[in-house]
């Protein structure tokens, strides 16, 4: 299969959750949140740094201290070093906080990150991630990221 055909297939597969969302309720915040999680995963795998950064809230923090500039630099280094990056989410669950008026969403997942040379970094067990999302209008922005 040619590189263009592979890219086309990957782009279609990455956009599949968006097509499914279009067929569902357009105002369902849970469905929109789940689509945002899928877009983030696809942007990371596609090495689309600008797309990932566009999904970050202005007050984004990772591990309570790292900001969007850290995220940009880290992605640039990882994407330069590794030819292919895959984000494999296991047991991903998203929910909207009941007491937030539909403005705060949370995603928890076990995630493996792989590259051309093997696991990045050299970890056999998955990372435990918690993502906290903030709803701005119809969009969900990633505000907080924590991992173990």
C-alpha cells in the first residue's frame, strides 16, 4: 500500500468518531467530549503539534507545573526522535462532572505510547492518565493533564 493510501486510510479512521458524532445528537456534551479525546489521540499520532496545542486551554497545566510551551517542546523532541508515534488507549473512560453545569469533563485511561524503536520511554506498563477538560461554548479544551 502506498504512503498516500496509508495516510488517507489513517486520516479516515482518525475522523471516524467525528462522522459518528455528526450522526448523533449535535448538542450531546458527552459525545462531543469523547470526540475531543479521539481528536487529541489522532493529532498526537499524526504529529500535528499545532492541532494538539489548539486543543489546550489557556490555563493548561501538566503535573500542576508544566505549561503549553513545555508541551510544544516535548512534542517537537519526541516527534523528531521517533519516526512513528502510536498512542494506544486502554480502558479510556470520559465523563462530565455532575456539579459543574456541564463545563468540566474528565477522561481517565491507561495509555501505551510506542515509537519506531519501541516503547517511549522504555516502559512496559501503561501510563495512568487523567485529563481534565473545560467546555468553552461547543468545544472542549484540555486544562489539566496528570500521569503516573
